[in-house]
C-alpha cells in the first residue's frame, strides 16, 4: 500500500495515510475528520550507495542535483 501525505484545508494539519488501491476508502483528517484534503507530492526514496560505488545525482549520472535535501556536494 502506498503512503501518501495530506494537508487538511480546514485545520491545516499535515499527516500521512496508507491508501489501498483495492478498497475505496475515503481519507479523512485524523484531527478534525474533514475530507477536504490536499494530497502532497512526495519524493521517491533515494537509491542506495553500496561500498565501492559512488553516489551520483538523482538520475544516476552527472554532478549532484543541488536539491536542498540531497547530501551530495559538488566539486
């Protein structure tokens, strides 16, 4: 089941919810029970760097991507 992040438009609470694609269950805010939600765009999990390999940008080639969350530093 995918994990999605939502922000409630009514109370501004941000939360995560596991959403099944098999069962159509409406997601509601756990704080105020509102269903007026914005689904946030999540980033994919970063790839693993194993011993002996070097980290590269998000696509796997070239210099670091420069994103604030990226732990790689440029030359």
